[in-house]
């Protein structure tokens, strides 16, 4: 996962003329030194092991078998194994493929699990891109939650308050969502540029403001669903909804396509555009960027507009695709999961797609796991957290698996987890 | 104390930092350890100080083998280290800094400052190390801070003192004082390892010289060895120490600075009413000890700082309202003094760094899009032309050695048609070989008709390159002197004397500084 710009050091290493090893040699080296892909896979393995322990502890039959462990230890192992395999099988069946669907005569659609995974992946990828792009420009955007809420409010308002022709309505709503998020993010960038206010503080505060505004709006007429006394808004008109991709029975909508296009756009921005070049330079070394004549204040504002705009798209995906009506929990935790996804994706668009798909799968599979096995949903959260924790401390993984210290550097999860100031 | 290092080998992965290094320091000897950057001097001393464990070899103190598990261990064995970057706490007094780490307390558990103060006074008297015991370290000049470091080591009964590049931060006068102190310590029986890459100082003070190259001892020399002998030992090939240049052919005025002052937000005057003019085809040197306003003045020249008063004109155009970008566009090249902090983006590749200040102009960028092909082609050409190693545009800038990083910055700044080139500390931290190269390129740029402003704290560099010399002191230009002015006179200006005093007072200076003008080399 090294593309130009992320890790020139390690990329350079592979391209030194005197050291041009064959593919097999490179694979061996990748494993011995633990490149980022190997480290990620090992971190996932560790996380699944930790999750397995949690499942065993949470499983009542296994726990009772532990009570008489010394008279019949085998019981503990068989029951424990049963609980773990049932849990992880359910996770897989809920997120990728359920063999039962082949014999269900269409009652459970074959693409159901994949549809759920992609449905969840779309906002995760968009949010991960928002955090990642800001990070590459040296800013830690903790405010995806607030920005996506603002995006959802704006997109939702355009979606239910106006009547426009089908395609136009959708585009107008999307544009409103992007602008809503961009403005909310841009404010934090502007504050940093003008006053030096740290973006971590200001974006967190802006999250509260956005939440407060959302809750207020859900109680006033014009927003609140007519005839309801619940905190729920009117529904977005059909003309402004994101079309479903796999037929009306499956919930997957166009959001995932938008997310992939956005990732492509971010890739172009970061590696192929002059704007991205200056954003990255400011992110990696503001003093050198300033000395080279770049305007770092402008860079802060621009990147927060872009980041906020991407977060606004998360809101669009939520309100125009998944939910159709604003509620108090429209952000569904995507605002903060976005940070985790960006961490796992190492702030690169490609990595973010993979991380978003993985976490989307966890979200989709977690629901089925809870329903089928009674394993607490927290296990999935723990697995996600442990993956990122291990990746944030690569030394730990290296120690566990006795990998050698890699040569050369680059921006990794470690850097992202530490932040630029560390 | 006699110190002997036998066949010390230290490896980092596949890289051998020290390769079977032998070193013998006799009691009461000043031993010069000479080598380029990256030759393994600091690694060797860190092994001695217990910071690294050697992979092979042994350390003997007074002929007894020892192993040091950490600096505390080495200290108790009588080894004291004065690092290049001082390990002092600025808000503590001199006495407090000296007692730090082995504080003595009165029975009630209070610090016994009085007793510590007496000890400080006693040691400083014994070795002629004058320090004000109750002054805050932050208020002291760098040279005195260094004395505090030495005192700190001596107060722990160091019988062998390691001084790591001690003169890098000192004025010529302070250097002379340090040399006096070192001699006093030696005469008192303390052994000293003096690490440096400045040939003149090593020759002047050392009793014996060991030269390291690429981690291995390439030879020992007596102080009588000539500078060029030592330099070629260090570099491994004959080196030219002086810069060959024709007399300057000054043309029209390119840079006109009139009454420029820079005042920081706290009201401290950093640059004080500075005026000068630089013509095309000449090198105008601003000499001075670090921190006398050169940095701020340079930043004002390229628009990174806005002058509080005064005007700056480049090719007759007032740059007061221009952004840095626009100033660079006029044809100004800028090599900042801190290349890693201001000159390069460490995470970027060499190729990206080579277009850092013109990435958005054709052929590198047009209509918002980068032309990666053009950027790579440019890198291939520049890397060849400036002999950057490794010759690989994809290498990360932070993985390069200091000299090669500097070449990247120079290559970038000189790859555009220039009218004015501002170079600050162009050879700081560079080895002899790279210095030679950098100096040649600067002179070549001058001969092309570019006006050059050279900011340097290295007197020899100033003397070797400049066509006119101005000395900055406390934000002012203390005096402007022609080429050929004795180094000692410039040294006095750097220390704050007026031009008249400096001209009159050269005879009262120590031998070392007076001897320098004869060796108008660049080392």
C-alpha cells in the first residue's frame, strides 16, 4: 500500500538499483520486516484472538463449563470452540455470504449480506476520506460528526422542503449537503488560519453545536414530521433519494458509488494535483512550505472545506439513501468511526476503501451475530478497537511476531495515532 | 586517567558505524578526534558513555577492562560528556544546574544550595572557569553555558572529558577562551577527547589526533600535520581547502536594503536600522555570531517576516507588499539556514523537494495538475548535476545525509534563472567534501552575474567566499570591511567592538585568532 507520496522512503528502497529483488524475495522481506499490509493482517489476527477470548467469557455454557474445568476440561474447550465458531460464522454470514440463502427460495437474498456491508461501507469510506485528507494536510479533523450532521440537515431540508424534478432534486440535495459540511468544516479551518485555534478543540466544539442545532430543528414545525410528537423530521421526497442499486428489496444505494468516486477524487487530489502537493507539503512541514512560498493559512481553510464537504457527503448518504428522515442519531456513530477507518487506511484513499469495507462488514455482520448467537455487540467494537490499537503501536505487533525493524519511514498509522505534534 | 578502546565495533543492522576502532588517550592528554559527519565519532563516544553497547571490543580504564551499562555508570567511572546541545535547564541557576542529579540536602531534607555554591566556586577557581553561580542559565551567553556544562562534569569528578563539537556554537573569542580552559584542565591532569571537524582548532589544541573515516580509524597524526594532510585523511582524497575565484565583477545594484528594522511582538528589536546594497556578480557576506539578527533579516528579504520599518527593493522593485511566492518569482533563490526545518519536506521524495517552490508552474504543473513525468525528469537531471547520493529521485529527503540534503536545496534554488541568491549557513554540518562542492557552486552562481547574500557564522567561510563583508551584532551592522581584513579584526566586530576598536585592538588577541588570516582557507 505504498503509492507515491505516502511513503517515498520505503518506495525508494524497493527501487534502489542495486537492490531490485524478485517478487518472491520481496514477499519474504515483506513478511520478515512486516510491511504495512502484513502488519495490518497480523493486527487483525490478534484482534480476532482477543475477540475470541471475549466471546468465550461472555458465553454462558462455556462459563458454566469452566466451573468444573478440572474434573472435565474438555467441556470448556468444546463449548468455547462452539461459541467462537458460531460467533465468527455469524459475523461472516451477516457480512459476506450466507450459504442458507442458496436454499431459501429467495426469502433471504444471496446478496443481502454484501448489500449490508456496502451500505455501511459508503459512509465509513467517505468519513475516512474526510479525516484522511485533512490529516495529510496536517490537520486532525475530529469534527466529521458535526460536519455530517450539518450536511444531513442541509441535504434533508432541500430533500423534503422543495419539489423539483427527479435528477435535479437529488443533485440539489447532494450539493446542499456538501456545502453544509464544507461550511461547518471550513469554519474550523478559518479559525485556525486567523486565530491559531487548534482544530481538534474547535471541531469537537462544533460537533456539540451541530448536535444542539439538530435537536432544536427536530422540534420546530417545518422540520418536524407533521402530526408527530417525536424527534423526527419530515421524509425526503422520492425525487431526492439515492436510487437503490440491487433492486427495491436490498437497501444498498448509490452512496457506495459516490464513496468510490470520492476516493478516486481524493487520490487524484493528493497525488496528481498541484493543490494536493501544497496541501501535503503544508501537512508534512509547514515551515518549509511557507519558505517555498505556499500560503499555509489558505491551505488550512481549503483542506477543511474539502474535508467538511466529504463529511457532508456522509450526511447525504445517510439522509438521502439510508434513512430518509432526520433523527437525533442520524450520524449513527459514523463521525467517530471515520477516524478509526482513516487510521486503519493510513490516510490513503486506497487504504481507506479497504478499511471502510472491513468496518462495514463488521457493522453488518455484528448485527447478525448478535441476533443469531446472543454474543454481545460490543465484541465487534472490541475487535475494531484492538485492530487499530495494535496498528497504532506497530512495535507491539513486531514484538509479538518477532518481526525485524523495518528500514525507512513514511506516514503510517503510528504517525496518525501520535498526531503531528508528538 | 588513561583510556583505551580496543577494536570497538558497533553495528546498526547491516550498517557498521564503528569498525574495530582503537583509541588510546593518555592521562593529561588532549586527544583530537577528527572525522566528517557520519564518520562514527559520536557513535564511538556514545559507546564510551554507555549509551550503546559495543558489539565487539572492550573499553579499558587505567588498563582495567570495564563495561558501562549506562551513562550513570560511565560517570561514576570518571567520564564526563559535554554534548553539542547543552543539557541544561534554562530556568535554573548555574549552581542548581551543576548540583542537579546529585543534590545534597541538609538534615531537614532541604537542598543544600550553599554548600553546592561553595563547590561550584571552588571548581571554577581551580580551573579558571569563570561562571556567575547565582545567574539563571537562560541569561548567560552560549560560551558561559558551555562552561557550566564542563563544570557539571568536573563536579562529578570527571577525569576524562569528552567534548562533542564544542566550538560549533562559539564566537572566535569564546573558542579561544575554551582552548585556554582545555589547556588548564589538561595541565591539571584531566584527559580530554576533543571531537571536531574543524581542522584548525584540532591542530591548535590537540596533543594527538585520531582520524575516523566511515567508522574506521584511518590514521593518527601529530598536531604538526598540515591542514590539507588532515583533510585528505578525513575525506579519503585530496581536498582543496581554499576557494578559487576571480575578483568580483560587480554590476548593477540588485538588492537595496534601506533602514530595515524588525521588532518582534514583545517589542524586542531583532534587526535594527540595517542598510546595505548588493550588486550583481558579487558575494556580500553577513558575518556574525548566531542570534544577532541575521535570521530575521534574511526572513525579511524573502517576505517571511514583515519589516517594522524600512524598505527592501529587489531589482528596483519594492517588495514590501509582495508575498514570499511573488518575491521568489522575481528571481530570488533562498537557501534557509535550517534545511530540514525550512528547506525540505522530509517525507517528500527528492524529486518533489526539487520542485517545492515552483511545482505549480509549467512544466511541472499546469491547470491544477502535476506533471509527474516532468518532475521525475527534472530530478534525474539535478541529481546528476549536483551529485546527490543516492542518485535516486524517489529517495525520501529525510533519508539523505546532511550534505546531500543541502545539495538538494541548492539544486532547487539554482535551477531557476536567478537575480539574487540568499544562502544562509550553506555548509553548516557539512563534511569537507560537500563544503568544497557547495562553495564552488556559490562562486559559479556569482560568476553568472547573480547577486549573492551569504549569511554565515563561520569566519573562515566568510573570508574564503566574500567579496564584501558586513558584521552583524545585536541586530545592527557593526561594520563593513573589505576582503583581506584580518580575521581577528572581524572577530572583534562579531563580539561587539566598533570598527575603530577592532582595527586598533587586533594585537591584544591570542595567537590562535591572529594566526588564522594566514590560513584563509574555508575550514
